């Protein structure tokens, strides 16, 4: 995105500006009316637009085009030019988001100064967008498991639209990261991403926080909705929003405008709304705690974010990322994982999901001696017990079983653990435990575990059969 789009209904003017900029080494494109202008933008967004206010025989004038560009491509600087320029037009254009205003006939030196500044602004905005995208991509949006790939595919499909998205999933699974991924890869990436943490805002202050307020002594104080204008408003745990506020948010979604507390004027906003929840909103609706109409508005594209248990294959990759992240940001030791520690991480219970994994790794790096690889004994709940150093202490039930029965219980639990670790993939499980695939199937069957595979290397659904009395 490095070209300059010149939009003017006078061919002599656009050709003149185009020749001047071409001589200075800029790539230029020309459009004589609003339809051609929009077509050029849709083909490839330019780095800068030079836009005439008055476009003869066009469906849209310059101000209308400016509004559309600022809505759909807010990172493109727009320089307005007009032969009928006056201070009112200049102010109107700047209010609508124009970068600058030049009156015709213009001075070439003045034009080049404005274009140079605007192109630098455009470059910095593009770099900022790219850095945001890299930051989100390099963060917890990592994984190669089927569950994660399905999630990322869904997120990528909604990035270029303005559809409202409802993210569901357990606490700590990465719903906000998914929302930021959508924002960073959308046309609104250069605009704000504003989070509304419903659970931490006092109900009596919710409307003031969202809509802002106007007072005689402090003037206008913008709320979160106004701060997010042009970008994304993210309602974190939307189920915690007070019922009274829900009706007002519903009105904002319908009208795209609201009134600040203590104010009288309507404030228009252009927002994309992404929401998330850990709760069953249908149940909340049944209990009268959430409005059906708001649910229908927010739940246009529902996307489920999988728990860490559903994507255990991603744990080693996430762990290595966290180790590297804490090394770069906090100077903590850059340590590797032993095979045993990696396997243990994949088989542990993670009720706090990705957030819990991150916290565990940070704690290990802070409290560890900083040398060597992270070992299984350093993981929570894995400290050696008893006089035998690393002896396994049997539970009461297994300790009273005959050897054959205890061995079967152990083998059954061990194999189910490994199958869960590898996401139900029988081939990978067999390879890890050192068995032929067919032998593993026979062993599972003998232990009362039924596997329904889908070919070599395919996903397998494992279910335990209850033994008959």
C-alpha cells in the first residue's frame, strides 16, 4: 500500500498533480468520480488520498467519500483540496477526519510539504498495524492442534467483516486474545481496541463509564464507547452487565448513537462489537438476567474458544513461547524442557487454561535456580514424596488390589492419559508408548476401552465402557 490516489473531476488538475508527484518518485493512481474512487480503494487501499471536495456528476461528494474512507479504511490519510475553499469547509473536513486541507490554486511547494508529512504518517500507521499483528500472532495465538486450527480458521473468516462476534469458552482460554486477533487483522487495526470489563465496573457507574459525561466544571469526558470510535469495543464477560445498562447498549447498537450523562447532544459512533462470556447466556435469559434482544444482536457470529484440555498438543509450543516471552520482557532464565516435564505438562489438569499455564511457567522461572532444563519435579504437585525420593505412593484402593488387577487399572489410566495428551490420535499415542498401532487397539479393547479410529494418523474418538457388574 504505497501509492497515492488522486480524485478530482477536472482532468487537468488530477493530471497536473499526478505528474508532479510522479516526478518526485511517488506511484500515483487517478480517479475522476466517486465510483472510480471507491473501485480503486477496493482494488488496493492507497497510502494517501488527495480528494477534491466537489465532484461533478458523481453519486458522492468529497465529504461523503471522506466519511466512507474513515469508516472502512481509517488508516488512510486524506488531504482535501477545493477551488471553493473556505474556513467552514476546511473545519468540516478536518472534523470528519481529513489529514489536511489545501485550497486551489495551490502552491506546489505547499503541496509537497503536506504530501510528505501525510506519507510519513501513513508509513508509521502501517508499521504500527504490522507490529500489532505480529504481537498478536506471536502471543498466545499459537498452536497446531485440530481444535486450535478450527478456531483460527473461524477467526480469520470474520476479520474483514464488521459482523458482531460472540466468543464463548472457559476462563483463561484466550477469548480476549481471540478478540484482539480479529481486530489486529481487520480494516480497523489502526483504530482503538477498547475493553469493557463488565465485572469490575460498579453497576451505578456503568453508564457513565460507557457513555461519558458532561459537567459545567470539567466539560466533556468521553466514555469507552466514544473512545473506541472507528475501532472495536470488546465486552469482556458481557453477562455481568447490569440489566438496565443492557437496554441502553441495545439502543446504541440499533441507532449507533447515544447521549452522554448530563448532556443533550447525540453522539454518533462507528463501532465493531465483540463480546465474550464464560456463562450460558440462554440460561441467563431464562433467569431474567440477560435480555433476549441484546443476545440476538451480539450473537451474530458465535465462536467457541477451546479449553486447554481440548488442545493439549499445543502445550509444549505455548510453554516454549512463555519461556521466551519472560526471558525477553523480564530477563528470566531461558530454559528448555525435559521430555518428562513436557509430557507431564500435557497430562496435568488445567482448570485455569492458558492463563494458568502462563502463570505456572512464570513461577517456575522465578523460583528455579535458573540453570539446566525444567524438570518434571519442578511442576506443581510433582514434588517427590516419601522416603524413597521419587517413589510412587499408591492410593488406598490400588494398594489393596491383587497385582494383575492393579496393573490393569494402571495401564487403563495411563493409556487414556496418553490418548488425551495426543488429542485422541491413536498413531501418535502408539508411537509414544512404544507399541504397534494394532497392538494398542487390542490392548485398549482388553482393558475395556473402545477406540473408533479414522485411518492411520486420523483423529480417534475414545470412550470408556463401564464394566458390567
